[in-house]
């Protein structure tokens, strides 16, 4: 599904050169739930941005379904993001001037061929999936953090993406809310077979996923299956 | 997407209120100036109804001699002027010669119809030749009118429309007073003697006959000179006329010079208003540019999000241009609702088409203005790197 080969990312300013990622090699197969852990500044979010085609590596190859993305132009990359990838962010990234329903519909605005009625139906289905059917006309500022994150997940779901990239989705939530969000992601992975890559600081959350990759100073230091996920699977 | 943009702008109406208000007022000022410009340009492109090239106006102020003596001298002056080889034709008129700062208006009635403030020109038989007035029906004045039972009158089409409608006007009698009637002998399509920028108004011509009115004095003599006639002839003519009308004050001006002076009367306020309007538009443009730039830079997170959700750079660019167009549309809707009252209520009795044209031009100018102001900030928004934009949020 996603393959990273010898990825290197260097941020260059006039005076400083910062290596965010160094020699990263990864393969995320279809249907896997992977968590990425590491201290702040170790390159987790950069990795997610590169996987999500929001950023380009300084060196190395990114492949989606076996196709190197370096050959794609901006329009094609945008199309892949729209069709294949759903994003969930720590700070939700909801547009406060749009209702919950309108926020969820956003990805389909950039997908041609979906009628307004179909878009509405899919948005309602996505909101139902995350348990927010009763809040469709609310605005983000009228919701709790957990509810906002659920809206963000519904927005990621509406386009029925094959991959969900979640950047600390429980980072701003208390443990109960975090648990709820985690369960939604687990259900998506198990029931729909959605590939999920989640960046987290929370060891407990990470242990619920199938595979845990640890980063330190921009380098991948471990990559192992988790026991908890195997246990749950059984 | 259009529905999404309308929703977004409508939901942000509070923060966009000032921008919309600015666009609304800018539109109103532009509409006002454009109405004036369209009105004047439309009038300018319409035929005047006469030729003013090579026509001079000799203005004569008589002395305190008796009216009969002045009349006698006037006859001599007219004969003298017509006798010059440099002169093709010469015609007496009252003080409202073309492009003069003088008007003479009158109301005429026919049956139950009444003309509104028609321009009244008293002219002699040669006026047609001097100004090369084009008659569309009937004839100009001539010696045959000396014995006419009714006073001959030539009217323009606008006058015909007001008094006769679809009725054939030639030969019809129009009462001047209880005992005297005018009889329509000719019709001209156009005659706009006041100014090139003035609208076609109802106008009529009545006949001056020096022979029939032995004490009257007309102080304006229109002279068509042959091409190439210059200042030397003007000096000679004035000197010789001074010999006839001793103590008379004489003044010669070309109709071309008078036309230019009259044009300035319209052009100067129009240019002044245009400058004020241009300055206002420049201010609005700079304000819009600044506000749009600020707004877009404040929305980096949203830009990053949209890119993440599948918007290409070009779609982000088009979205911001679209937003500005929607924003302008809200301001313009209000402005158009206000401006459209002018043609509906027939304000200033100007043709509706003038207002509608001005309205259309103003709308287009405002759209061009806002798009022009949004191009650069939108381009900047489109080039924002999505990962950086999301990180900034």
C-alpha cells in the first residue's frame, strides 16, 4: 500500500540544516493499523506528511500501491489524497464557519461526479458511524474536543479512503474521549479494513494497534508487532 | 463549489461586512459617475443635426439709436456680409445660436397635447444653408412665406412626437396665441443646438423676416465662410461693418471655438468627478488588496486542510478568487437594488438605457477590480506548502 525507500528529509534555512528523517524504509501493507511513536521533534509528523503526499522527501522514494509518486504533478497528488487518503489531525482542523455537516462534506467538494444529494447522504452516514447524527447542524465551536475529533474522523471517512493518517488524534483529549476515538479507529480498521497510520505519544494507545514503529532523532529505531493487537484479533 | 462559497461567505458575513459595505459604496459612486459618462457619451454620438465647420457668429450690440434706424443698419449689414465673396451664406438668429450660453424655451400646444419646454429658434431663410440643416420632411422658410396666412414653423422629430404622436404633422396648425397660428411646413430629424452633450429636446424654428418687421433687431448673424477664410477677412469685415453700425459693439467667434467652450462646461465636471472616482477606486483597491492579503494569510490552516483533503493548488487559487467574487456579489446585489430605482422611478428624466448601461459597466468594473486585487493574494495562497500551512495552525 505505502512504501518508503531510503527517505531523507532535511529542512534547510540560511544558517541551519535540520535532518528530520534519515534513511527511513517502511512498508505499510493494506489493512494494517500502525502506530508511530517517538519523542517530540523526532520526525513523526514529517513522516506522516510524506506518507500523505503533503510533503516531499529530500531524498528517497515514496510509493503508493507500487507507483512512485515523484512522477506525479500537484493535480495528480491532490487527486490521490482525495481518493485514497483521509487525514485526522490533533487539532481537528475544522472550519469554524461551517456546520458539522458542511465540514464533513468538504472532501467530496473536490471529487467530481458526486451529486449534492449523494454528498449529503454520505456525510450523514459518516456522522452516524462516529455517533454524531444529532449534531449535524451544530458548529465546531459548539462541540466538545471529543466531538470535534469525531467530526474530523467522519470527514476523513466520507470519501471512503483506503488509508487514514492520524496525527496524534487523541493528543488533545482526556483519557475517556481518547478511548472513544481510539475505538472508532479500531472499528474502522477491523470492520472496513482501512489502513491506518497513527502518530501518538500514548503507549497504551499504541499498544492497541497491530504494529508499533519507534522513531528517535529522525531514524526508525524499532518496528514490531504488538501483542495486544494480536490478542484482540484472536 | 459555488454553493459552498456562498455558504462560507454568508456564514462569515460579520467579518466580511466592512468589505461588502466598501464594495457597495464604491459601486454607488461608480454608478453615479458612469451614468453621467454614459449619458454624455450617448448624446455625443448622436447627430447634432447641423454642420458647424466654417461657421462664424457675428454678435452685434446696437447703439442707442432709434429701433428703426438700427433695423435699417442691420439690413445693410446683412446685405454687406452676404455680398462678400468669402461668404457662402449668412443668416440672422436670436441669441440662442448653436453652442451659445443662451436658451429660449417655449411651450406649444396641439389639441390636448403640450410640448415640454421646447427650444425656440428664431431664424431667417438662409439659416438652413448656413448650418446645413437636414430636413426630413417638408421645406425650410422662403419668400413664399411672406404672403402666408399662418406663421410658418419647422419642428424637430422630438417635438413632432410630443405634439402629434403618429399623426402626420405637415400642414397642421399650432396656435401661437388666440389670433395667430403656426403652420408646420417642415421637419428636421435632429437639432441639438445647446451642446454636443445635451439630449435631444423638442425644438422648433420660427421665421425672421427683416422686411416684415421694420423695428425689430436680431443681434446674431451666423456666417458660413468658404474654407480657408481666416483672420484677415474677419478684421476686414468687422472694420467695414463698424462703418455701417457706428458705436455698435461687434464680436466674432467661430462656432468651433464656441463648441469647445461649451464642451469644457461638460467635460470639466466630468473629469473632476472621474478623478475623484478614480481616487476612490484606487483607495478601495488598495484596501481590498490589504484586507484580502491579511484574510488569506490568516487562513493558512484552512488552506493546508483543503490541500490535505484533495484540493490542488489551482483549486485553492480559484476558491479564493471565487470567494472574492461572491463577496463582491453580495455588495453589488445591495448596490444594484439601490441603483435600479433610478430607471424604475425615471429619476432626472434620463432614458432608462443610460442607467442600465451604467449599471452594467459599474458591475463589470467592480468585478474586474476585486478580481485584480485578489489575484496576487490568491496566488500566494495557492503556493503555500500544505504541510507548512497545517503546521502553522
